[in-house]
C-alpha cells in the first residue's frame, strides 16, 4: 500500500497530535512480528544547526532504548554522511531483520520550512 505524503506545520496548535496520529497509522501498517528489533536512525551532524535535527531527536529518544529498541545518532555519537555506511553495516551485522525508522532534516521548498514530512 503506498504511503500518502503528509506535511505537518509545526506552528499548528494540533501539530503534535497530527504527527502522532499519522506516525502511528504508518507504523501500524508496516510493523509486524517478523522484525527482530526497532532501530531509530537519527541522521545529521552536531556541527551544523540546519542539519542537527537527527542528533537532537536521538538525544531526546535515548531513554527509550531497551533490548528491542536501539537509537543510533545522538549529539555525542552522530550518524552523518561520513559514517552512515559503516553504521548501516554495523546494524546489518548485529540485527537479522530490523525495522528502521529514520529521522533526518532535509532541504526543500521555502513553503515547507517548519514542516514535518511523515
């Protein structure tokens, strides 16, 4: 089933609930018991404000780590263009069939600044 693109403007009063609803819908449509682990891959660098979304989110999500859930990409250990391949190779070696959620900032049209694409 194709995923319908959703842009959520963070300035909207209900942005958090819109994000939660859409994320939950997509997650439940795609996640199933055959996945070995849940990997949250937060991509970006701590050296550029415009590309720090991933590591900032990774830092906030560190508390959810467990035997089943693993967060890659934090301010202390960012995942970025120079190490992405090696991090993915590590994930492939460590987990047999992980479900990967990726969080990254991106360039786009000026009308989409301040929007989250789910």
